[in-house]
C-alpha cells in the first residue's frame, strides 16, 4: 500500500511503500518542463503514457539482461521500484548530433556517429547540469573509477538494445539520458525513467520528432507523438 509522499520532482512523485522498507512507488505526473523548469505546461494523460512507456522499456531491458530499479507497473500512473539513492550524474549517449552538442562543439545537426558518444553531466539544477569529466565525477560524487566504467558500459549496452528496439519501430534513437542509483547494498543499477521525455526519437524517412522536443520547440502535439510511440512500442516488443 502507498505510504507517505517522500519527494516531488518535476515529472514524478515518490512515495514510500508500506511494509516494504526498500521499495518505493513512483507516480508519473502530467507536467512537462524544459530549460531547467523555466518552461512548464500540463498535458493531461502524459503521466499515464510515460508510465506505460517507461515500464515497457525497463521490462524489455530486463529481458535483455539489463537490470534496473523497476519491479512492476501498479496502475495507470504508478510503478513499484527498488529504492535507490540516485548518483547525481546524468549519463547521455548520442548516436546522432543535435541539441546542446551541436551548439557547444559546432558539429552539424543530424550527423550520425559510427561510435556512440558517452557524456557525463553533473545533476545539479542550480548549476544548470554542467558537462563534467571522469575526474569531476569522482570528486563531486565519490564514485569510483570502476563504478564509472560500469556506468558507461551499461549505458552503451542500453544504447544497443534500445537502438535495435526503436529501429524495428522505424524510429532512430538519436540520444538519451540515463540515471543510475545505489540499492540498499550499494549495488549500482539503472534507475529513474526512460521515455520520450528523456530520449530523442526521430521517425525514419520523415525525421519527424517524436519526443519532448515538440514541447521544447513548440513544433507539434506532445500527447499525439507520445501516444504514437506507445502504439508502436506495444505492438513490437518481446520477440
Ligand atoms: N536529457 C534529459 N534530461 C536532461 C538533459 C538531457 O532527459 O536534464 C536528454 C534529452 O532529452 C536528450 C539527451 O538527454 O535526449 C541529450 O540532451 P542535450 O544535452 O542535447 O540537451 P539539450 O540541452 O539540447 O536539451
């Protein structure tokens, strides 16, 4: 049973799970935010879509041998997860150049990479989540060299699996952001969410954006594209 509200973030609320000390309930909200919370809008039904999509992706990854905090979907907007203490590092994997990368390094938008790029960002709103290197990550979070290597390896494995999954849906996985957390025994697992809020997804052929960029850039109907992702996902996976 759902216990007390422990934390409320921009896109999710976190509750305790009564009787289960090391489990939590995540409730997906209908809020969309961008530019570090400066842009905000509510899309009724977004929480349900992201809950379904994220649950489905974590189940798929689990079947491919990639563990995460995910246990099971509980309701339209809720999922049960193992409690983790989030490591304040955002791991971004890029297959195609776009967004901040093109601005920072002058790389042409839309350029595909033969070898995916892995980047680390320090998860700290007050600092606008700055790009960091391994030394910064170790200094700021106390993470060890071996653990950092593990994070990057896992991120590349997730990339391989998601790339294959979205390819079958005629979608290019452009880039995405992952977060990892420590379980009670300090083991590190994939955590947070994987959804069109955290991935860039471009339709093959048309290059139509099917992710949160439609909200960031006001180029389309967020609910319509998230629903389209869900429809393609649910038809396709678990082969
Ligand atoms: N991303 C995210 N949360 C963040 C920052 C980035 O989910 O706080 C995702 C984003 O949706 C994209 C990828 O990480 O799929 C790379 O984002 P980028 O650094 O290009 O972000 P930008 O600042 O351009 O949005």
